[in-house]
C-alpha cells in the first residue's frame, strides 16, 4: 500500500493507492445452522464433505480505508469503497474554516499533518488482514511543475515582446497588415460629422477584468479624440459600473487632449443597467431616438449582439464591430459593415495610436503565433508517430504533449 | 414603380416580422405533432438514467442520486427550462434522488421553483427524494469540495436544514456516491465541471446547453468527457418524446388523466373533502412508490406541507414566542402549543389548507399536460420558422439572379 | 504622477498575480484568495457611481423636457420602488405577512412576474432579427457566398425534423449538417480561439508592463 504527498498542490492532499486483493480462499469447514423457537442452534446441513479443500476465487466486495494522524494519534474511518476502486485522494480540513485563520494555520503547522493509512478488504465471508502504509506528510510545494511549459512559453513570449519593441524603436518601418475595419474608423466618424448625427460606442458588456473590455476602451480613446476634433456628439452607454468611471476619464482626457475640454459632457458616458436585456432595451431605444450615424461595438458580447446590430441596421447606421466572442462573430459579420475578428480587436489600439511600442508588440505576437503553429504541427506529427510505431524513444513526445 | 425582382430583393422587414410571428404562433395554437427524431447525445443521457434505475431494481436498492447544477437566468429560461423539467420528471418517475445547487442567485430561485413544482406533480418529497442547496459561490471550491467532502462543501440547504439532517444526503460523501452530474448552463460553467470534476475526480457529466453553445461541447462528447448533451430546445423535445413514451408504457399518463377525472367528479358531486378521498386520489398519483411505503410517504408529504401552512399563518405569534424561548427543545414545541391553544382556528385552517392544496393540485395537473410537451411544441414552431426563413432566403436569391439576368 | 502611480500598481499587482499562478503553496494561495475577496468587495463601491450616473442622465432629461421625458420619470420611480421594497420587505421568497395567501414578497413578485418575462421577451426578439439578417446576408453574390449559402441551408434543415422528412436525401441532411458543424466550423473557431488566447496573453503583458495605457485615459 502506498501513500504519497500529492505533488504540485497547496499541501492538503495525499494520494493513497492500494493493490487490488486477489486471494484464493480454501474452505475446509462449512455448516449451516438455524435457530429454533427456543433459540437453540440446530445443524441443518453439513457441507464439509462436498467442498472441503476446494479453492475458490475470493470475491472482494468493499475496501475500508482508515487514517491515523501521527501528530495527534487520532484514528479516523475515511470511507468504504467499491471493489473496483483502488485509489483515493485524501484531503484534510482547510484551516480557513476555523474561526481565527491565523490560529488555524498555526494549529495546522503544530499538528504536523502526517498520516498513516490502513486498508482492509471485505468479502462475503471474511475481513482481510489490515495493510498499513508508510507515514506520509502533507506538504505544500513552492513551484507547480505542471505549469513549467506555461512558464517557458511566457518567457519566450515576453522575450520576443522586448526584442521587437527595441527593434521598433530603432526601425520605424515595421510593416503590419492593414485591417479593413480600422481604416474605416476615420471615414465612419467623418460620415457622422457630415450628416450631423451622433456616434454610438459600446465597449462590450463584460467587466473591466475582461481583456476585450480593455481593448474596447483603448479603441474608445482613439474614437473619442476624433469625435472631439470634429465636434461630433458621442454616446457611450455602459453595463458595468466599474467601467463607468474609466470610460468617463478616457473620453474626458480625449477631449482635453485636442484642446476642447469644455465640449465634453459627462452625461454622454453613462450607466444603463447591469441586467443584460434591460441594457439592450436601453441602447436600442437610444438608437431609435438619437439616430446615430455610426455605431461601434468593441468588446465582449453575448446573446444581445444581434439585437443591437440589427437595430442599428434598421436605423441605417454604419456599423463597425470587434469581438473575441467566437459564438457572436457570425452575427456581427452578417449585420455589420466591418468586423474585427478575435485578436484583431486587441491589435486595434496599436493601429490607431501608431505607437512604435505597440506596433512592435503586434509583430512579436505574430512571431509567437508562428512558434505555436510550429509546436502544434510538430506535436501532432510526433504523437501520431508514437501511436503508430512502437518505438520507445518516441514515447518521450507523448509525455511532452499529453492529451487531456 | 419598382420592378418585381427589386421588390422581392428588398422585402420590408415588417412583413418578414409579421409572417414569422404568424408561423410561430400557429403550432402553439394547433399542435402539429411533427415526428421527433432521436439523436445520440440525448439517447445516451436517457439510457444512463434508465440503467441506473434498472441496476437499482436488480439489486433491490435505491438508485444512485444525481447532482444538478443550474446556471441560467430569466433570459435563457425558455430554452433551458424544458430540459431541466424533463430530467427532473425522469428522476422523480424512477425514484432517482436529485440534489441541486446554482452558481447564480437568479438561477437558484429558478431551480428551487421548478423542483418543487415537478415534485408536487410527481409526488416527490422534499428531503427524501430531492434537496435544493441554492446559491453557492464561488464555483471552484464547491466543484473541488464535492470530490473530497460533499458535506463540508454543501453545508446547508435552502430551507435551513443541516446536511446531516437531510435523509436524501445520507451516504453521499463524494462524487463516488452519485451517478451523474447535470449542468444546465447558459454560461461557460460547464467547462469548469469538465476541467475539474471530470479530469480530477472522473465524475461523469451531462450538460444542457443553449443551441448556440452546443457546437463548443461536441468535441468533449467525442472524447468521452461528456456523457451526453441536451442540445437546446431540440434536445429537450427529444427527451420529452422519450418520457412521453415511457409514461405511456408505465401507464403513468393515463393514470394521471384518470386521477384528474376522479378528482373532478369528487368536487362536482360536492363530496366534503376528507383525508380518505385525498388519499384515494394521491395513491394513484404516487403509484411508483414501492408497496407499503406509500402511506408513510404520503403522510410525510402532507404533514410537511400542512406544517409549513400553519407556520406561515402563525408566523407573527411564532416569532414573538421564539424570541422568548430559552432553549431549542422549547422552540420545537412552540408550534404545537399554539395549535392546541387555537383549536377552532386550526379546524378552519385544515379546511382551507385542503382547499388550497386541491386548487394547486388541480392547476398543476391541468398545466402540466401542456408544460410536459413545451419543448416539442417549441420545436414544431422552430421547424416551421426554419422553413419560412429558408423560403425567404431563396426568394431573395431569386430576386438577385433576376436582377443580374436583366 | 497621475499616471505613474496607477502604472506602478498595475505592474506590482500583475507580477504578483503571475507569480501566484505558479506557487501552489497554501500560504500563498490564502493570500491570493484574500486579494480576490477584496477585489470583489471593492467593485461594489462603484455601484453608487452607476446609480448617480443613471439618475443624472434622466433628471437632466426631465429638466430639459427632452423628447419622451415622461419615461424618465417612470424609470426613476421604478428604481426607487425596487430599492425600497427590497429593503423594507426583504428579498426572501415568502413574506411571512403575506404567506397566508401564498404570496411572494413584493420584490420577488416584481422579479418573477415582471423582470423575467420582460427579459425573455427581449431575448425572443432574436428570432425576428435572425430572420431579417439571414434574408439580407445570404445572397449568392460570389463563389464564397454561394458556399456559405448552401452550408447554411443544410445546417438549418439539419437542426429540425423537417429536414429528415425530405424524401431520399432526408437521411443524409443531419449527417452532413453535423459534419459541417464539427469540422470546417470547428476548425475556424479553434483558429480564432488560439489567436484570441495569444492576443489576450500579449495584451495582458503589455498592460502589466505599462506599454498599453490608453485605458488610463492618456495615450
């Protein structure tokens, strides 16, 4: 029987494994009794002659698992397991559940959570001998080895980012593929100005913790600046109240950057409702009343995407969308004039600002993508080979690219 | 004057809306009864629960319980509610215990309501056949906690009962003690179940998703990480079809209709409702319960409901006395004290309770017949809508080609 | 100063967040949980900002007597109605005072009988909008558009039982529809997802390192 600390955890689990019991039992003696009314045992049948000395496969029904805390000496019953289960992950109680967390943590350290495990098999005829494991200590690790690939990948990506940023600083002519949707932002703002109608900008419906929202707000910074230059009214309805002050600050500073802080109206960036469809109703109503010439939908969207864009279409707006929600992209593509697909949304702020640092980072991401595509092709090939050929050296790759 | 092809290329959207509305409404009024074809992801789930029932019957034990995680709000309710209802019906019919919880407060209320509603219809008893643990947050500690110690993770149900006091929870320590886990989800929570509950604890999972999300889940079905998927309204319709057949086979639905008739004749004949009559009606309703246990089960159910009724009525007095009570034993006897002091009122209440109970029963039976076919009717409407949209697309294309040809 | 301090907070917070991802030790994870709890609590302090914002917009409308200003009155009244009923009667499912009649609390009544149906109604608008969007978008303008059109027709038929009722080809439609959904469709989606994942990583790094700072209001 084996009990070992679970690797790469916070230190509250032990893996317990036991070998399946497969014994043959020999029956020498079998008699059947029955109690009569005066509670005396009467022998009904003696089967000893028929089956004595015969061997029979033992039919294990259950395992009973116990543990002993070597710190406190307390013995505990853990559980009864079906016969086909031969492992268990034991977990101690979290110290967080104790009232005083600090006290609980100290107690946990003092108690030395070292355990010894005992197992016993149960068959219809008997309880097997108790097997005990070596003591195992619950230890927390200071580095998660399962995430080593993630660490390496992150280091590669960071390194490439720094390299291209340095290169972009010295060499201003880095080429990145133009995106149709972004080129149109200028035209779309200009169109609204010509028509004398406002612009609507929706930075998604998600919270600020969503990268798509931040990407949307980055684009808002560029759009707000252009709107301020042309003196076109801008509406930014919001669903998340944490995003509200951030969006207000962005639009305000965009106006002051082009030298028209007085033109900024605080009520143009406003909160509608945290409820998804109440928000949609609010924005659709806004489109019907204010008749914006251009709509921007940049960020995270869910089922409301089509309602928003189709309403905009009905009002005859030019619509530019960008989202990383792959389930909503088909709706955007069918109803909007231009759509930024997936990561194009993240790249947008580099295009708008033309900041060499940001342009360099796009280049770095492209290189990283190439690297990942290479890894996928290589990994697929090697693991397929390892499956087809039973060549032991290839097993290493199976291990390197585990299928989960 | 616009030419013909221009007109069919640019049909006014209001005309399209009106036609769609009409064709969707028709199947809701007149049932079309289109044939339902069964697909693998749903059949797998149905068979799994049936297998659970058969195994239990063979070994003479209670079926293994299922967990049910409900993660949808009002907006996805029309699509996900019928499948939740179907799975609950199946479980209650086969005596499979159901334990639910939710990761959103809105969903917790929805789950509680539907469980109580279907339980009433199928005669399941709270605490014995199902339990509801309500809103649990954050999700991850619960998902991991269920793998190591369910009691610690769930703690207390929505009615304030402790885990150890709920009979249905007895013997449930970890995922090992349950059969299947359902996640009805309008968000990505089902992925969290797959990543943690399946890969860490090897818990079998079935999910119910909205139509647009289904394509994301298919690869997990192929790899066996999911037992099955209830694929939007279509999946729910298939499940309803299975249940309808099953109820017919077990003569459940015909019994229920008969119950309704018996009940109606009773009320029309103006027979004073006595507990004996009530038992008669309910006996047929609860005919799935093993023999001998029935009287006890019914009494429990009736008592619990009646007790709640009393408690609600005397709530003010009860809370006033409760604050004065010294210990727990005294608190428990409070209700009985109040009842014995107000004998006349209790008689009146008993009568009112029975009346209310019957009214609720009547309403439920009448609506449940349509509720139980909700997804199938919905699919009829969807099928017609698909055909009409395809027709519109074809008309638009004909116009487009005519304009090109000219 | 106004940009430096937030950038330092982002840098320190980001690096700590990354490091915590790699250390599973209980000591570190406890601190991590505490930080996340604080984040959750702090975010609620922004709620009054939202309420003030919505009130400002609508009181402004009422004062100006802007178009349809009467609706703004209803909006403000309902906001306060829900807040007051929530605080006074509680958000439980049953109000003990109304329980004799089997009624919910007013808050829950409003939630179940008003909000849920309205939300479902808004959601169901999708059915109408999908039909007009599909009618406009699916035209065989080019070779690619024709492929898209044919694929969409097959998938639409495959999703409902009508597809199977078509003689001869009926049996194959769900199979082809399934193939389209789980092969070409899935491949495209995965491609987008991989790009998104990498883009997220890159953007996160840029935010932590302070390269991307437009969201702070200063480019």
